[in-house]
C-alpha cells in the first residue's frame, strides 16, 4: 500500500549518480602526495591508503558526508566519514537532486535497491553492479514537502555525526604522532603540571 500522493518512480527523479574514474596505479603513492584516492576497500575504514596527483576531466571529489557505494562484490551504501578525496573507478556517489534533501534520506532510499541487486548477484564469481542495474532502480517517491520535513529533522543529527567523525580523525592523527614520542622517551609527561 502506497499512501495517497506517493508514487513509484525512477531513482533519477530524486538522485543523481556519479561514477569514479580510472586512475593510473603507477601514479599512486603512500606519502600523502596529492589527494587520497577512495577505493572500494576504503569505504569500510574511511581511511584511504593511497594518494594520487592525477586529476582527470571526469574526476569526482568525495567530501565527508557524501553517500558512496562500491560496485564490486558488496554494494553497501555508506556515508563517507573520511577526509576529502577522489572517487576511484568501480565506486559511485549518490547525490540528492534537491540541495535541501538530506544525504541520510538518500542513503536509506538506495539501500533496499542495492541490497536487492546484491541478493540476486551472488554466486561463485565476484558480483558487479553496473549502470544498467542502477537504471532499473524504482523507488517510492513521497511528496517533496514530506522529504524536506524529514531532512530538516535528521540533518542536525547527520551534521553531528559528520562533526564527530572529523574530530575522531583529528584525535587519531594526534595520537599517532604523540604516542611514538612518548614510547621512545622523547616526550616526558612526568614534568607536566595538570
């Protein structure tokens, strides 16, 4: 049962889908030179392992709070909580067509569709999500005023989640720089006045 005023429509009525680009692995580095390259393996940890200075005409940037998903093996959408980076091939980003719509809404709109594709693409080989699969996504579209009300309710919580993730990254960086100095004796806390 679909409520009055709601209907089933194409995903593209609410969301734009952008795809990552193929970057040359010969230009990858682990010395933080350039921007982080966000690959499928990084979507769970929010911590890219390689960087690149390569910028392509179709480079797609990912910021904290964006909705992304891998397109090989597991199609699990996630809110990116890592630093700003570049989206690699076989990853895609889902963007609300209306700037007032929360990414949290986008996440929960696409999640059942991705889970459905995942359910029928299981087998002995690695499953792949393609644009043709996404083109078939059908979603329940509520009236826009309901989407905007929902977005206003969840946006404060969503922003707080993103803020906490950013603070956690900063604290991790600080810990990683101070702990070796503490362990080696270079930093002595015995003389600190607390």
